[in-house]
């Protein structure tokens, strides 16, 4: 298999553990194992963790873990859940199982690269459903998606809440996508890794797998739960044949998950409301700081308040190259932002992340950088 580099992950690989300030991370604030154990009965959980057997576990995922995950859906049983090492493995396995060369697929764009790059590597024909940008918001227009449909369209890939814009389509538009997919017998892959991070519960879309038997919902503990280091992701679908094929494919990737991660993931999911609430509170607080910041620097940045999630795209005004700007920011101030070139989406935006507790500190360093940057421009 030949596949292009994952541009964003390569960039993170270069800077993530060197730059003092991360202002573009998509995962929310994490916690320690101790903090997680404390959420339950600390002594009992610690003993269980210490006595945990470190052998292989069930390939589909620990049964208790699958049962906890199933509670996130309204009509999915634990047998309809397949666990993976992160969401990334789920994307890789699903696309490899479903797609053949020359299949046509539609994908929301810009996108987390693996959502289309794996299809490219298989030799599929990929149509990009490109987001529309106004002065105040990001929008995916359903009519644009309809125009991309072909007689042989096999799969539509959506990611809501959306990486990187933080936009979220309406419930009506979501239902229209489901209706179109159902009518034309098209599979729907719904990357829901930022689900539960909607700023108002009324914005929340139902999981696609609850609405359509050929919908595949992707979930993970990395984002809303802030537990990226556990590497626990999953796919939920009512399509038994797909589940069987993905399970067989997993024998060639990771075989099973890590037992300690599964143990901790069960604990985390039993306290899911607490974890998600904590991260949403961090996000909401950070958004207030960001509102103030962007109000102060209206002449340099175009800030469109997102509707959900922990990231968004900010536009640089005055034709400034985002690639040059982000390089200067990380080299001179140690602040990591992601230029939109990493999404192959022009050179005018950067991705901002605001799910971390130290955002005020990072933003203050960014403010100092911006002041100097503007002074330099004026001279
Ligand atoms: C939209 C989307 N899908 C999938 C993933 C992969 O998640 P993980 O790193 O937990 O495997 C990410 C990570 O950033 C993402 O943003």
C-alpha cells in the first residue's frame, strides 16, 4: 500500500512535544490515571488495576467496555460495537473493508486527512463537498452535496461537529443526508469524534447509526473525554456483515486493544457525564477569552465563533500567508498553530484549539507575539 504523508500528523510530530504552547490541539484537557481512579472508588479500582491480567483481550473489545459504549446510542447493542486503537484505526479498517478501486465517494472538505487519503490510496474517485465561508460562519450546503452524487456513489463521509471549522449542520440537513443515503443505498460514514461537545444541547445531532442500518458511527475517548492516551475508539453500526468484515480485518492491524486501556476506558465511560461536562466548561471559558482577543485584533484576524467542538479555523486578513505566519509564531514564540496548508485548504487560515486548561497562558504569549508582529509591520 502506498499512501501520502499525513501532513497534519507530520507537523505535530515535529513540534508537539517541543513547543511550550499548544494552541491548535483538538483533544480536550486530559487527566492522570490517579484522577480517573478517584472518580470511582479509588482503593477498589486501584487494586483491580494492579491485579489486571496482561494477556490478549477479546478482539471485538472487552464486553463490559462494549456495553458501556452502547449506552451512548439509543438503538445499538454491545454486539453492534467494534473497538479499535483510537478512531484512526477505525477509519483505516472501515475504508479498507468497504472500498474498491474506482468506487466513488463524497467527503466533507476540508477534512481530517485519513478520511479521504485512505480512499485515494485504494484508487477511489473522491469528490470533495467543500465548506462555504461567509464573514460570520462556516456552512455545508446540502445542494452542493447533491450535485456531487453519481450513479455509482458508494459512500458519503461526514464529520460533525466538523474538524477543522467547528461548524455543525442543522438537524434537518442531517436528516436530509440520511434520507439521500437511504434512498440511493449509499453507505454513510459519520465521524462523530467531537460529538457531545456542542455548546448547546439543542445543537446535538443524533448518532447516524441510530437512524440508518448502513450508517457507520465513529467514536473515540480522545476528544470530548480528553483521554487520547488510552487509544480507545470504536465503530457502531447495525450492518452485521460490515462488522464481521472489519473484525476480520483487525486481525491484521492490532488484533485487540490494550487491557489496561480497556479497564480505564470502562471507568471513564461510567463517569462520562462528569468528564464531558468538565471539558465543555473549559471550552466555554476559553471561548470568552478568545472572543475578547479577536475583538482586539479585528484588523488582523477573522474569527467566526464555532458551534461545537474544541477547534476552529481562523482567517488571516491582508493576504498574509498562514504557512509563514504559523512558522514565525512557533519559531519565535514557541506557540503551535496549524496552517490550513496542512489541510490542503489554501494558505489563509490557521487551526486554533481551545480544549486545554492553559489556553489563557498560551493566548497571552500569542498576544505578545501579535503586538510585536504588528509593530514590526508598521516600521
Ligand atoms: C475528525 C477526526 N477523526 C478522527 C480522528 C482520530 O482520532 P484519534 O487520534 O483518537 O485516533 C481525529 C483526530 O484528530 C479527528 O479530528
